[in-house]
C-alpha cells in the first residue's frame, strides 16, 4: 500500500472509531486540507477516492484548481482568512467557504457569486476560544450574522466552523466543541433554520470534535505530512 493510501486509511479508521465510541451514525465528512501541498499530491488523493479539498490561500488554490480542472466531482472548500479584495475569486472558484466571519464578506460573496453556479455553501467561523490572535465572529455576533446572511439568495448557510485553542486537558478540550454544537442548535431554533454542518476537528483533535457532533473534520497533517 502506498504511503498516502495508508494515511487516508488511518484517518478513516480514527473517524470510524470516534463515531462508534460516541454512537454517531450519520456521515462525518473528511475534508482533506491540501494547503501548501502540490497539485500532484491532490490528484493522487483524488484517485484514492477523496473529493473534498480545503485550501487557505486564494492564489495558491487557483493555480492548483487550474491544473486539476479536468477532475470531475472535485469539490473545493475555502478555509482561510478572507480579505475583501479576494472575495470575487473565492465566490467563483469554490463550492464551500468555512471562514465567513463578518457581514461585509458575506455580502460581497453573495453579490459576486456567478449566476450560472448554485448558491455558495457557507459556514460562519466562530472565535470560540475568544483568542485575540484568531479570526472569527464572536459568539455574541452570531444571531445578527445568521439573520442577515440567511436572506442572501446566492449563499446557502450551512453551519458553523471553529478552530479552538489547543489544550492538553482532554476534558477541557471538549468544551469549545460542545459550545459550538449548542450554538448551532440554538440558532436553528431561533431562526427556524436547518443548518446541518459543524466544521470542527483537525489532525490533533478530530476525535473530540466528533464526540461533540462534528459533521466535517478538516485534516491536513495526518494525511499529507508536515507543511
Ligand atoms: C491548516 C488547517 C487545518 C488542518 O490542520 P492539521 O492540523 O494539519 O490537520 C484545518 N483547518 C484550518 C482552518 C486550517 O487552516
């Protein structure tokens, strides 16, 4: 078995074990985070059956997308910080954006989403550990953001994304993920929505995230090695 295939099988095994340990039966999607990895590595993963890829840098992603445009069914997720002057490229070249954290960005993505494409899937990034260094909306901002974004016709609000602060204490590690799940439930009730996505969990903490309800885990290092 080649090394990349082995890495994918190990990550799928981790996901399956975490689901089983927590009685989770619905699908947990693996988003392969391919930032700083070459188009040929992405193509290799594609031929192993992977379809969803996460990128953090617009220019780098566009170059790889151009190289790989012949691959049917490949699905690109933008997961990096968003500058206003990049929204047009993001709106036209991605199917998902996980890192929307302010209305200005959402408005621009809505206006710039090409008409020929289906609505852009959106997750709101939440600064769930309230870290000064991280982007993301505050928890207090969420209701107003959801209320505004749910009305934008070229966006489809799917849920929430977070990158919690790392902790060494396994119990403490669960708390931010649990808070995310609670926010999703509460926002769905408050606004009569059916948001279905919790994008949370990475190489170091995907089990904890799945225990608390992650529906997409974003994994880079465990699949592709160090960046
Ligand atoms: C890089 C990155 C990941 C992947 O992190 P790993 O620890 O390499 O699995 C996940 N999410 C975001 C937003 C990232 O920027």
